[in-house]
C-alpha cells in the first residue's frame, strides 16, 4: 500500500486538462476527462490520477467522497486589474443616460478618478482591498491570477501597486503573476507629450526588475492612447531588459496591435475586439495566446471579439474577467464562462480549455497551473455539478463546492476558510 495525504474518490467527471502546450483551434474541443475517477494527493502534489477502482493500493490519511461531482483544476484568470483605490458605481447611471465616456472623464470620472483614488490610498489600504477581492476570486474556484498595475501613471503609485501585488503573492493562498501596466493611459500633464511619459515609465523598469515586482510589461495600444509605433518602441525596450510582453490590443479600433503582439512574440494579446482578419491569421500562426474579455464588452454594451473566427483559424484562446472598477467590475470567472457560451459562441469544451490550460500558458504558468497530472500542484475544485456542461449553462450563481490549493482546503461552499474539516 502507498501512503498519501488525501484521496478524492467517487468523482463523476475528472477534467485533467493534460496537454503539452496550449490547445489551439479545433484541438480546443478536446477535453481530457476520466469518469468514475479518483485523485490522490501527497505533500501538496498530485500523486495519482485514474479510475476509482485503480486507487485501491492507496492508503489515504483523509478521504473526500465527491459523490459523483465534477472535479477540475483550479481556474486561472489571466487578466485582472486587482489593485486599485475607490470604486465607480456612480458612473453606471451616467452611462445609462448615454453620457459619453469623455464627458464622464471631464467630470472627474473614468480611469483618472481611479488613478486619483489609488494615489490617495495607502499601501496598507490597497493591500486589504485587494486581499478582499482575491478571497472572492478564490471563492469562485480561481486559484491562479495575473494582476496588473496601471492606476498610478507615475512612479510612486505604480511601484506602490506592484509592491502590494508582491506582498499578496507572498502572503495569500492565490498564485499571482505580476504585470507592469504603467502605460495604461496618458496623464493629463502629458497629453501633448506622451513620448515623454513612456520614457518615464521605461525608467522604472530597472527598479521593477531589481525588486522583482513584475515579470510582464503591458501597454494600452488604442486610438487616443498609445500608437502602434509607440507601443513597438516601448515593448521592445522592455523585452530587451528581460521582461515578457502583453498588449491591450485592438480593443476598439483595428490598429494593427494584434499583428504587433505577434511580431514581438508577446505571450498574450488581450481584448482583440477590433482585431482584423490579417491580425487573426497571424495570431493563429504564432505562439501568442488570445485573451478574450467578454465581461468587458457585456458591461459596456459593445460588440464582442470574434472568438469563432480565431478558433477556426487555429488560434489558442483563453478567457479572463478583466476585473477592474470601470469596465468589468466582477471577480466571477464562472459568469465569464456563460458569456463565452452565449456571446462568443464557444462550446463548453472550448470554454474549459480557455479557463484552465490556455489561461495558464497566457501567463507563463503552463507548467504549474491549469492541469491535474502526477507531479503537479494539487490545485483542485470540486463543483456542485455532475458534468462539465452545467457551469456555462446555469448562470449567475456560484457552483463551487470545495477549493483545494496545494492539497489543502482553502474555500468551501462559496466561502474562504481556514482549518475547515474535511467531509
């Protein structure tokens, strides 16, 4: 008999999501699954994956009877704006009145209001607020996320945000990947000299590298923000300093930033609502992963990214919440799965690949997250569902039953918990 710490048995469907890399194109319909399964865990790692009857040689210190429930890897959210001050609920009524975003901006709202609130907040205040949101994400079955800065737009506040992310990554159960998004918008004082602002943000990279505050650099390439030319220069300099790249690409207008992401070998290109046919073709023939954000277009009432075109062209597609105070104020990746089904016309199989294995590779965590295989971290979710098709179908509620992070129960029945007993 082999001694282990924990055995999950009587699993209805176990999605292992095993793959050698991100799933692309038609392969996104592949769903590695074992029915009538068991999962063995020792020292925080998966030590057995197989049929329930094959687990008879395991002597488990503790056992969870999953009672036929669906079990999957922990979800991965590859695009969030986790750390920010304040909130912007007052803007919803203005949007409903048809007041344009630029007018809201003039009234002191929009992203610049979040920048002001983030500047005013202390590091400790930002830490406590972000930890609250992380707990909520965990309660929805998310065990790994990416978190961006970008609500500072000047040295001290950008560094403050990144330091909060680093502290959270050290102290919180969640695995967090940090991205520097200093080039998120143009501050009022740089409206006519945005190149100077970008140079100021580039000057932070040595400090960020020295303190190990981020592994990615991102930029918002869009009409009225940063051009493709500016973005190419900025990102190339970041790449030369050893950072991996992401791009807020073609969110509104087809400027060619999807093509730029491919050209610079960015790990991901995010948003992509305005991606051109040529951009999608190049994306499909590259290693760059598409990160689609249907929660944002849903909340803003905008057209969606062409997920079907991307998948049918052969691209690797992932999904994220884009959690932020202005355009996607939700931590619920389960709801994003439903939006992907209804608005992006993605199949359940494609959706599960997009929130596990592909999302993990979109943040350089393909070797540690998004799969359940022997030797990997035991980041596991037991769902109050009997099959994988149920989550995208039944929307607006939390289907999480139990979350395990490295083999330890960290959330149960929608609540984050400590020292909760197994049952």
